[in-house]
């Protein structure tokens, strides 16, 4: 399967414009099966571990990654089937401190959110991946 197995998009739960107001940013990561086949993925593992998130400061270009959670590797064996064009939501939090690391007073970052995992489709092991991004900026005061 190609790199296009998943479509990943994200929204900020408490602020449709992703305005940072000095608190943790709660996001919903939507994972859509882009293929014409069922994909069995370790959804509980992905929910526990979380997505890979690369933060890039839009002023300086500085980058860093948020920390994933530790997850029980046994959860990788518990698979949930995602049918073609079906989607699921992963709830996640980007910590306030991670957003302020580039500039204490004015946040202006791009969050690239990626999902990559082993999965099964049509009785074989596959690698699935997808990514999307959000722009998060300080609210005008």
C-alpha cells in the first residue's frame, strides 16, 4: 500500500481558529481510511501513545517534537477494523509548555501531526501512515 493509506487532519477542540490563550491545547486528530480495503489498526495503542507531533516556530524555523506517552506494546496486538472511508478520532493534548518553548510571550507554530503504525489488511501485515497540520498562534489581546 502507498503512503496514502490514511488521511490525517486535526482541529483544536476549544478554538476553531487554534488560538493559543496560555493553556494546554486540546486537539482532535481524525484518521480516515483512504483505501478501498478494510484496515485493522491498533487503535487502543495509538490512542494511548498518541500521534507524532513536530512543532515548528513560524518565525525562526526552530523545530521540536512533543513527547509521546508510554504505551503497553501488547496493545499493538488488539486491532480495530476501519472500513473504507470510515474515520476515528484520537483526542490529544499539546502542553502549554511545549507551545511556549520557542517564545514565552507570542506563540506562532505549525504542528505537523503524523500517524504511523503496523496494521493488517487482506490478511497481510502492512505499514500505514498519514499526516496533517495545524497552525497555532497566540490570541490577540
